[in-house]
């Protein structure tokens, strides 16, 4: 009986982990402390996942992280992040 209960909880744990990864990704891409950036990056990540799943399903989970890498290479503070302070 216990084995069946663990099997039921496994998909929920995977979904929670996936959601946490995407939420972190959205916040970093948008820029920490920027609500506008979070909204724009949430839309962007959602579109990338949707289009990635249409083109090639395994791409849907990898593509948002590739987009994050490209955005952070171009603008390290995120899309709407404030400029870095020099000391």
C-alpha cells in the first residue's frame, strides 16, 4: 500500500520542481525587483515553452534556459533590471 502512495506523489513533486525552476527563470530574466520585467518575461517564457513544444517536445523544457542565458549575456541585470552600481 505504501508503494502506491509514493507513486502518486511523484508526479506532483516533479511538477512543483518544474514550476519552481520556471518561476526562478522568469524572475531572473525580468530583472530582480521589477514587476514589469516579471510580467514581460513570464509572457516570453510561456511563449517559448509553447512554441518549443510545437516544434520539438524536448526543446520545450530546454529553450527557456537558453533564452535566459542569451538575455543575461546581453544584459546581466535582466530585461528591466536597474543598472549596476559602481563603488
